[in-house]
C-alpha cells in the first residue's frame, strides 16, 4: 500500500493530566517546556499526581502528526522503537487502530518511553519525557521498502538529541532521496538549534524539501527577528517553508511566493500538539490534491481545533465533507 507520509520519530505514550499551578510549583519543573527525566523520576511524578485523572494515547511529536494525517483520511506509516512491555503493546495497538502502519521490531530489553503532559489552566503544557527504548531507534530499524512507498518522509528534530537516533534520522533522509521521496523536517524545539545549528543548515541546504519551524526556532536559525525576513532567508535554501506564528497564523514559502495563512481565534484549553497537528494538515493537504494555500488553511483550523480540547489528538476529526466546506472559496 502506498503512503502519503512515512514518519520517523520517538515512540512515546503520552500521559496527560490537568493540574493546578500550585501542583506544578510543588513538582518544581519549569512551566511550558519539555524536560528529560529518567523512568524512576517519571514514576515519582505520576505518584505525586495522586487522584488526578489521566488520559493516555500513543504520542511523540512525529507520531502525533502521523496520526493526524490518518485522521484526515490520509495513508500513513511510522517508524519508532518500543519495548515488549504493556506500554509498548498499547502504543502499537493504538497506532494501528488509527490506521497507521507500524512494523518495527520491539526492543528485547528496557521500557517504552513516556511523556507526562502537565496541563495548567492557562493551556500551557509542561512535558516530562522519559525516552526509554525510543532512544535506541537505529538505522537498522529504518525500512527502505517502506520509505519507498511514501510521497513524503517526515523526520522529527528530537531524534538529533543523541545516537543512534540521529543516525536513524539521517538514514531515513538518505533512503528517501535515493528513492525519489521528498523529505519534510520539523526543528522540534529551539534548544536543539543551540547544539545542531550548523548541521540543521546543512540539511536545509541538502535533503530537506519542506522545513517546519516556529518563529522562535526561525529566529535562532537565521539570526533575524522579523518573521518574513526569517522565512525568506530559509526559503533561499529550502524549497518549501512552513513557519508558524502562534495566534497570528503562519507563513508558507513555496516557489518563491510568500503565502500568509490566517490564525483562527479560539479559547485555548491545551496547546499540546498544536504544531504537530498543523504539520499534519500541511502534509495531508499537499499529498492529497490541495494547493499550498488550501493546505495551510486546513492546517490552521486543525491546530485551532486541537488546542480547544485536551490532548494532541482530535476528539472530533475532520471528515472529507468538513474539509470540503472549510476550503470553499479558499
């Protein structure tokens, strides 16, 4: 079966909890950012939440995007490493129930990674990530035959945090280009640019056909401040750019053209997965017959819908009729 998008990233089970600022202060983690923790610390945090209701689903940045593409009705596959534990079995079954193909051999030892997402009343999310065996994803796990079936390979920047995941990401890009598959890459987090700026620029000038980034990341990459200046600078080296601007919408660069995409006013409940869902809208659109403006319009509305609810997965997915109505006149 051909795929619209083949994703490569961390395989994490998201555990979401809505908490107060007071509880977050007691846990003593910096609000609104992602912190890497070990499994023992993760279990201590979950224990400290007590009777707080939690919700879990297969997650990780690129995995959220791939699930979003499947939710729109696209065809998608994923490459991520789990363990042969209960959490790992849940990840695989959850992805497959969403229609995502995934066939990576589980690790013989270790624990599946988790991401505890602590959501406060201001819709900010504080993420505590225990990578577990997701950090052992290697080039051997990347299946050339599967990549060959895709129109786009989508790679998450978090893989560049260490080895062997960095090598797995580079292998996926190499195999994609060798098989005529376009490469989309998300920077993932501004902190990565501190350590990988030169390497990211080499990739932008090389195999990357579509770069996803937010304004903070674009500023860190280019040294410029204005969003349009940042987008034009990146577009000189990358064929396509999708630069998100939070509530102000986004800016797409394609064929030398700047395509502004409107923001959608919404009361935010949880910003988890906004960028991931935006990427899903763009990738679904450009692989399913929509033009770039239409894809951006869909992406903007999808991101708004996901922040109006808890969790990174749409509680009410867009149907094909929804998409057609949304794009009337665009």
